[in-house]
C-alpha cells in the first residue's frame, strides 16, 4: 500500500476507536434523560465523522478523562 493509503487507514482506525470510546462512555450514563444524552451524542459523533476535534468544554455529559481512560485500556 502507498503511504497515503496507510495514513488514511490509520486515521479511520483512530476515528473508529474514538467513536467506540464515546459510545461506551455515553452508554454508561444511565442516570441522564435519553433525549438530552442523544442530542449530545449525535452532535459529538457527527464531529468525529467530519474529522473535527471534540470540544469537551461544550459537553455536559461526556468526560474527557473517561474517554482517554477507555482509549488507553482498549489498546
């Protein structure tokens, strides 16, 4: 494979791992109303799919430390 293909593949894998971590962290928040949690979840996943960084300051239900801990554990 070419370098460009490898770079694209690695980026897609990183996005998938981040999506998986975000999904697990939101799924564990059973104490929150599904409507509000869903709106925030789909906003975050949309940003990830577009390649935008997650702005944790605007989020109410997702903790950056939980996501990072899950990503470290998942390796």
